[in-house]
C-alpha cells in the first residue's frame, strides 16, 4: 500500500498487468492477517478479485485460487514487482503454452533486471506437490520445490541484453 504519486504500488502493479494480452484474470492472493485488510479492501474497491488465505502456506493460497476460479495456469507475480513488464509476462505465458511443461520463468537463472520476475506454473503441478509432505520453506516459497527437482519439466526465458 506504499504510495508513489498518490497511487498504491499494488495498484500500479495491477494497472501494468492489465496491459497483458495473455492474462485472463488478475486475482490478488494475500493473507487473512488483519494487517492485510486495507490491501484487500483496496483491491476490491478498484474492481479486482482478492483471495485471502494462509499467512505461512503461500502454496495453499495459489492452489485454492486456482480451484476457486478454475485456473489451469497460474502466473506468479509478487507484490514487490510493481514495475512488471506486461510484454515479458505475455512472452512467458506464450512460451509456457507452447511446451508441455510444469514451470516456465525468467528467474532460474535470473537474466532480467530485478523486479521483472515472472513464473508460470501448471495448477495440476501445484496441486500435486501440495499433497506431499513439504517443508515450511517449500510452502512459503511456492515454486521452490518444483525448481529444485529434476522430475519437473522446466524452462526459462533469457534476456538477450
């Protein structure tokens, strides 16, 4: 909710994501923590959906959003990337759809400037790993488990500059 030119950064992020041609819907997944009440209210006030879930189990938030809204693909953009580039988001989604993979990103390894982080993941993959006995760290960092294991199909887009 930090302001820049009287606009909350989360709103700036959403406005930038709204320029994506590949995103079907933008849903903010935040916590049930009372300190996120102002955020959730603001998201709804500007006309977007907000899902509230576990503080520590971020993976469950993603899976529950996917189930609730019938998503087959989840695009993970974190709130600390308010200057996200919708073209990079679209490129990642397009490339994900072309391949039969579990995870596509521009951060493993990172070759884009910090703050342009995009991850695209199959909801079935998230649902599958949610059923496993995961560490608190794996539940907190949604795609960590996928990225660290060879049994998942992963690709990364690289910045040419």
